C-alpha cells in the first residue's frame, strides 16, 4: 500500500499504477494498492476519465486513455533531447547497420524516446516507450557511470544482482571499478545482454552539471561487426553523444557533420 497525500499526489498515484505487467486495473485492486476509500477513488477516477487520461472498460476496470497518446505526440514535437539527437540518429543509422536510439533517464527509469533504424530486419527488446533494465546493457552502464558517487553506489547496491549477471563484476566493488573505467572512456559496450546476438554501444548525454540526462546508443548484429567497425562505432557514439550534450547545454555549439 502506498502512502500519498494531496490531490495531485493521489492523481499521480493512480496513473502510476499502470505498467506493462498491469495495463488494466479494477477499482477494487486500486483501493487495495493505494489504500483509498471507495468515494475518494471514484472521485479521482472521474476526474481522470473526464480529462481523457483513463477510459473505463465494461465490467473490467480502467486503462490509459487517449490524452496519453496526445501528450506523447506533443512530447515528440517539443522534447529538446529528441530535437538535438535527431540528426545524429540519422547519421548513425546511415553509417552503421542497426538501430540507433536515444534514451531518457528519469526516476531510476531508462526509456527510449526516439530511434532511427537501418537494419533490414531490426531486432529490439525495448522499443520506444518500454523501460529498459537497470544493470544490463550498454545504456545502463553509460548512464549509471555518470551518476554522482553516492547515487551510483546506491543504485549498484539496489540492482547488484543484475550488474553481476551482466558479467562486469562479481562484487559491488568490482562493478563500481568497471563503471569508473567506463566513465573515463565515456563509452560502454555490451554483447548480447539485452537482446541475444546484438552488440550495444552507448555513451552518456550529460546536463551542464555533468549528470546524465540519458544516453545515445546503437545496437547491431554481433556477427557482422568487425573490430575496425566496432572501433569506429565507439568513436562515433561518443563524439555524437558529446555533441548532443553540447547542443542541450550550449545552444550555439557547432554541430558535428
């Protein structure tokens, strides 16, 4: 049961219930999860339904509504990260066969918000909108490596099993050492951790204070990736992630070709 107070928090708590695992909720399940009384819950459900954030399903409960789709459309048009990343995604997809994508990091979640694909039959376990796992994959390491030391240590503790099974260290200290190496190199590589047979190469996108906003990544088939191409991809990802960071923090920065 969650502890929430205030109208705004209650509305957000209801919306926060919906996930890939539980896309539909009955009022009874909501009351058990949130501890709201029936009159309180139905008052907020009506507000969310009238605004289009929820729709009711006959004899089934509630699911997310069309206003969420509308907001997604608006975000695609207005998110400065997507705007800054778009030409770099296009250039990466032209230069390398695979899926180039940009990820936002928020509230311990990593979410693909834009992508360009050049592979004839692209494979991805995490398309736009599906949260990526913390502890596995190049994107996760590129982001976590640039968190402030206290936050980095806490996140590694919380997701230690995932970091260990990814093969970058058998202890917390070993994982943190590898993350420090990634921080120095400003690029992370993962082989087959998120999608079998794919190599992911990612670099952080940073705010002006050096904390991670997200990451730029390209995933490609491991079987077709020579060492020379991997070296070229690693350089391209790092340089273009830095260019995106500069575009977000220094609007007059010159873009790379």
